[in-house]
C-alpha cells in the first residue's frame, strides 16, 4: 500500500483527492478578517476602504465584561485604546505646530454606564470580546472593523484571547492507496494576547475606521519583517507578528494616506469627498422581509465582474454584530443564508466592499414576524455599527430540503472538481472525496440525512458543470445543484 500526500502531487497509481489543508505563515495572525487573497498581488499600496468620518470623530471604548482570570483586563484594554488614539493624533499633527487640526475624541464607557449611555454621540464604538461570537470567525482575526453604510457609523471588535496554530494529520484509504493531509486546528491558550498583538490591533482597526484599507507587501518583504530584518512600513499591514520584530507604529505612509483622503485641514476642514468610490447597486434579496419558514436569498449582480474581481459580503445583525462574512467573486452570484436568520427576529444589513476599487453597496432585510420600522441600529439603547471580512459563506441547496442545515462548499474543492472534469480523478474517487468531506463536517448536508455509499452512475452534465464551476463559468449555487442531484438520486445514498 502506498502513502501519498494530497499536495503537491501524487505518488503511485492514483491521483490524490485534494482535501485542502489550511496554509498559514508561521509568525503571523491576521489582524482583520478582510485580507486580500494571496493570489492577488497588489504590493506596496493601500487597498481601499469606503469609510469616512465627517468631522472630528468621537470614539467610544466600552469596558469589557469582567473576566475572573484577568482582574485588570478592563483598565489594560482601555489604557491601550487611549494610547492608540493619542498616537494617531500625535502622528497626524506632527507638522501642525502649535495649532493641531487633527482631533480624535475618546470616551471610555465603564460597565456601570453602558446601559443608559447615549451612543448617538459615538462615531466609532469599540467592543472588547474574548473571541468572535461567530464560530466561523474564530482563529481568523484579532479584530474586525464593521461599517454601517446606512447609518454612517462604524464599530470595532477587538478579541483579547491568545490563540496558537496547530496541525493534525488525517489519513484515509481509497482502494489500495492511503492518502493524508494536515488539518489546521488552532487553539486558545487561555492567556491574553501579547501587548504587541493587542496594541497593534487596536491601532490598526482605528486606522480602518478612519478610512484606511490594508497596506499590502510582497511575500518576500513579509518574511523580512517576521525575521526582524526590517520594520513594518505601515500599521495597516494585515498581520501581527508573534515572532521576529515587535516594533510597530503608525508611519508616514499611514498619515500621508489619511491626508490624501481628507486633505491637510483635518477632519473638521476636509475638502475631499468619498473620491471615486461608487455605490454599485449590485445587491438584492428576493423579499424585503422573511418569516420563519422562508429561505433567505441574496443575489449579487456579478455581470460586470472580471475573473480578478473580488470582495467581502458582510451580514450585520440588529445588535450590530457581524453575523457572517462571505467571500464574493464572479463565480458566486447567489447566496442562500441558513435558518439561523429566520429564528432571530430583527433587521439585517447586507454590505459589499471591493477592497481594490473601494466600490460598495448595501441592502437590508428583516426576519421573523415583526417588522423593524427604524433604519437605525441600536445597541444598549443607541445607534451603533461594524465591519471587515473575508472567509467562506453558507451556500444552501435549492431543492425542498428542510432547513436543518445548509451545504457549505470551500473554494479549494474547485481543484478536485477541475481534476474530476478532466478525467484525472475517477468517479468513485470523486464520490468518496465528497463523502469524506461530509463525514468530516467540511461539507454539510441537512442533519436529518446521512451518507452511506455509492450507487448508480454520475450523469455527464454534472461533470461538465464541475468543470465550468472550477473555471468560474457557473455559480456555487449551480454546482450545489449537481451535488444535491447525486444525493437525491442515490448516487450518494442518503
């Protein structure tokens, strides 16, 4: 029996089934969810962030809930936020002399005041949480910045628990060949993240809330930074070092970019507008409101997308929390949300951001039996908001299967689909690969169903669809229909 890795190539008489191992660069954690995909090489420039403050912003930093393991947590995080705000003001006013024009106001809101606090005075609200409330975003980000394009407000979430990377080897057998891959299984250490990670993340996310996108560097430059060979050229680089140098700061690149957005007169005397950023009007839902039994469908008009166009689709709930973040490209123009949205009454915002062009759009829907009349998001009795993401979303099936779950298709499965459509993987291996994904929870089918085995043959049109999907010619939703056909017609027994 031969043993072969599922990347980079096969050894033996069968082409391996790719069961995508997560790839991370040791020494880095992503600071914001919204990171540019590795195959888009935009080096030494800022990506676009269509967020603007219209006057000197007021930042409200909310003291975190007590944690028995960290007695001084609240004061430590608020002090780091105060330093970050002061640092931004100092760097922006470095050439202003005795008459500083760049002002940022900070209000620290202790726990005892949060219930009755007037949040309408907050342009930017910072929440400190141990980790993301959405499980899919765990181990992805140290912080997120979430704009609300309808209210004009922005919210930041900072996650203070430390986590570390970890890999587990997984093996399985197909025929006489054993395959293996490494599954990325990071874990929380139970400690607070380092001062470097927390301080740089807070400063970084404030930069986003002022309108800065990520600053991109080449892989080679990134390695030099991690190895201590050079300092970070911008606080807006989308990674936080945990090895190598610990020096980080706001640089001239950052302040010059801010001034290119607002002009030299400060936030109160800005003479520049949103620039060339355009609301694209590409988002729609099939209904403005949904009952418990409805399926929520989001359509994205990708007719003007090129193969290199991408962006983030953000779902924000009525409590100003990031409910989902979905990577959008030309190939996924339809998204079905899971039933968790039907079970929670309220208003939801759907937002799209293209980090290369700065184009954006938003729309809303309500769920549950009660309509939400107000257009404002409220939290603790006041207007509030959020933002930034990448990741995979939930693409549900289109047949009449009960919404006890949705089908999720990671984008790396496209490699398998391409090989299968080209005859490099036989039908039985493709089916067994799909079965493995379902059993491991990587691809999900409704919980009331199970996968047993192989039956009958696969229609040619499904293989053709797989090839088209791998090339971006049809949507994820169309590819899902083929998988559902295999399930519903006993090719994969359920």
